[in-house]
């Protein structure tokens, strides 16, 4: 596997083998280097120009840091090693990382590093009514329109071009944004024939592909070539081999696509299983298969020449989110009639004390 380094206090190595492979083993040379100076702060981001404000940062500092302080340039900070941050407003942001170990600290500032360029929000206008009740709001825009009661964050209250509020007694402001799906992209060899020699693999050993996710994504579907129809359990592990999910899928007898719809944050992963009875290549793989700064299929459990089970991945990133358009709702309070009277001899003077901003009056004096 080449050089493997750990920034933590321990490292675990796991070796897996294909029972069909007869080959030499491995020899490991290792060393432990304790820091003797302050860290050299360094970092990267998965997306320097974002249309939704979501950016994943990765610490690349050397010399054994054990504490981190990020300043994202918009008034927010984090002490995580690899934080994810959502910018709420368009603009260009300077990002700073201070990395610290037991010896000292070092700071790196990247000026004008992140640019957030959300599309303009939907077109909408406010509405009003007299007295308590519901109001129907209308907005126009591309993509899926989503309604909120907060300028940022919050739960989706409704979707579509119209939104009917609950019964209101006071004026409020709602917000609407447009969500435009990211394009679906393909990665990996199209079919087993695009790799090389191989055959159907139905062994009790766990075999898998390793891959790296650099930006939040959904693995929508993959192409498989089954040896026979039947149920398969497809597993997803993190890079350390911890099981994240199992998905049971009924697969037909013919080659074709299967749907996964797995969402993943940036990190290292494995995908595979046992007793899969799916075609796999034992020669001809040419790793990595990658979409730059997005996802990379990096290897196989049995070695660099192998390719296991899953071809022609359809992947999709996060949707673009527009700015949120404020949509005010005005509830005009119904008047509450009131008045006072003062009398001087035979003349009475009446004074209106009504609340609710009345605009017209009709008096009846009783005579």
C-alpha cells in the first residue's frame, strides 16, 4: 500500500486476501516520530466555489497537532479537526487555521479562499389580510421551491410555487428558496469487459472496492453482472472497516443497474460483500477511477489488478441552493371600538378611542 501515516496516537492495519489468490505476504517497516516543534498548519477545502454554501475543510497540518481552531471568515469558528461549514450569504471569505501541539502553535491564513455564489432567490411578494386567518403565498423560480420560517436553517414547511400559512394572529415573515439538483456524473469502468479478465465470484470471503469521497455525494446506482438471480447484501464500511450500512437488494439474472441511494460525507470508504455471485475482474484494473475533487475509486481488497462487482457508478453532489427570498405576511388587526364623552351644558363631545387603526367611523347617538 505504500507509505501510511497516522496523525493520531495509534494506527490499525487490516490485511484481507482472496482465497483464490496464492501470493507472497507483506513485510512492514514502521517508525514513530514524536513532534519536536510546533505544527506547520495547512488545510484544504473540497469546494472553493460553492453554489450552496456547504464546504468541507480538511486539516493537512504536520508535526502532530492535537488541537485546532478554525475561523471561517463569516463570524463562525470550529475546533474540529476536519469541519464542515455552511456559509449563509454570498461573498468571498478568508479562512484561518491555528494548529496546536504540546510544543506550540502555528497559524495559516488563506485570503479570499472560499467564494459562495448562490443563485438569486425566487420572485415572491408578500400578502396581507384583516384579522386572524390563513394566507396563501405565491413564488416563481426554477428548481424545487422550499418554504421556511427562518432566514437560514430551520425545517421545510412546504414545497412548490404556493404555500398556505397556518392560521396567523400576528404579522410574520416567511422565506422561500430554490433548490436545483446537481448533475448526475459517472465514474468507474462501464462494464467488466472494460477492465479485463475475470469471472463470477461467490466466495465466503469479504471482498470490496476502496474509494475516497472528497465532497458530499449520493451514490445513486451501479451496474452489476450477476451469476444468477437472487438477493444480495451490499455493505458499506468506513476506511477502518467499521460497518456503516447493509442493503439487501433483489437482483435479476441479467446484467443491469441496481439502486443504492447512499449519501456520504467526505472520507474513506469500502463497498462490497460476501457470497455476492457477481462478476469481478482479476486482471486489468487501472486505479484510480476518479472525478477530480469529488470521488475516486482507489483500489480493491485483493490487489491492484482486481476490480470487484460494481461498475459505472452514478453519483450526484449536493444541490445548488438559492438565496432565500423574504415573503412578509401582514395581519391587520380588526378595530376594537371605544370612545369617551364629555358634556358641557347641552353639548356632548365624543372622542374616538378605538384601536386597530380604523379608517372609517359611523356614530349613532341614540336620538
